[in-house]
């Protein structure tokens, strides 16, 4: 690889880490070959800034060790006249904050599961429920931290897109149709949960029964390994079916935890239908702003590919 072809501010995209189930899940759910994104930061030191659990860090672009078994793709802003210093400054600001979120990879997988237009069945529903329950607890702990009360967690590709947006209107990344593909007529899990809420009469009681209270023993990697096995079991045959009440409730708890600060610190056990609708609608409104590594790879209209081969 010819590192001299890189420019500070370039978007770096990496294929899945071999043997890593979280990376595999991100690639599978987006249908893209990349699972991680970063910003090239310091050409003299050959470093990048990235969301690297549990914080945003500056790290070496190391192809001898860390990336020896992965491929990197480079994307650059189309407008070559723009100075990318504002993007780097924005990235540096997040670096100084050291935003601490230990489940960023699983967080991205959870969002992909509720936004992807397919209906999980059987074992796949059970795994999805466990992932969303774990995320509900970890996001809640993140938001309840006194040190970081007003921050929302970011994953790698969202961090990259946010830095470009923070740099100003001329830098904001633009995307065409979402990368999350769908069978014709299929609705994603979030839409189906919103529809179910309309006719629910005993919602509060049901949700109180389902509130997650204890963290799962399984790690993020173990959950994503189970997700891989469940997805391989259906072998791409994603069909319409009934969604269990427990999955609907897990989606509600996750979206509420994600939107907790904006809902005025309402305790989970005191949710009303109005609060639930507000959280679900907020999550739905965030869908157009959702950026996966695959979107940066093939779906961004104002980034172009850079060949870094020797």
C-alpha cells in the first residue's frame, strides 16, 4: 500500500476482522464488505482517528500487525478545493472528549436489526431480543454516567459522518438510497412496532413485565456468534411472519433508552403510551441520518474512491 497517496481527512474503510463475529454481523446486515470506518488524521505520524471501544482514539494505521489480514478502502471528498482542516478539528474535539461507550459495535448491530427490512423468525427473534436487551442496559448505564450526562453513543461510521457535518454545510456527506435492502413490501421492525403500539391497550403493564433488569452473561462477541448461526440457519430465506410480543417490547425499551435524556429522565417503569410513541417516532426520524460503514463505502454521493495500490 502506498501511504503517500493518503490525505489527512480521507475516510478509511476496513473489511471485517477475520474471526470477529461483530464485524461479520455488520457486513452481513449491510451487504457490504466493510465493517469499520475511520478518518486519516496525521500524515507525518501515519495515524487515524476512530471510534475504538471504549473511546474515540488516535491510533497508528498499522498494516504489519493490526490490519495485516484486512483490506482498506479509501474515500475522499469530491470537492478538491475544500481544506479538510475543519473535519480534522472536529475529529480532534471528539478525541479530547474520549467518549466512553464500550458496546459501540453491538450498538451498530442493534440499529441494523431494527432498521433492516426483514422479519426475524424463531431463533433469530430470540437472539435479536437478547441483543436489544443488552443494549438497553448498556446504553442506560452510559447515559446515567454523571461524567457524560448529555452524550449519545456513536459508532465508527456515525462518528465519521458527524465530523464532516460538524465541519460545515460544504462538508456534510450526502447519501442516496439507504443501503439496507428489503424484499418488496417488507417493513422493518421499528415500523411494525410503531403500528402495533396504535392498538395496544395494556401497553404499560406488558412493558413493566418485560423490563430488562440484569445484564446478560453473554458478551457482544458471543451474541453476534449466536446471531451468525441463526442467520445461517435461515440461509437468506427472510419471510414475513408474526413478531413475538417480547421482541416488540425489547424494541421499545431500546428506543426509550436511546432517547432517555430527551424524554426528561422518565423512569423506565413509569412509561406511558405517549412517552413510548415519542421515543419510537424519534428513532424513526433518525433513520435517514443513520450511516453504516457500507453507506460510506458505496452510498455516499460526494465521496469518491482513491486507489492506494503501489
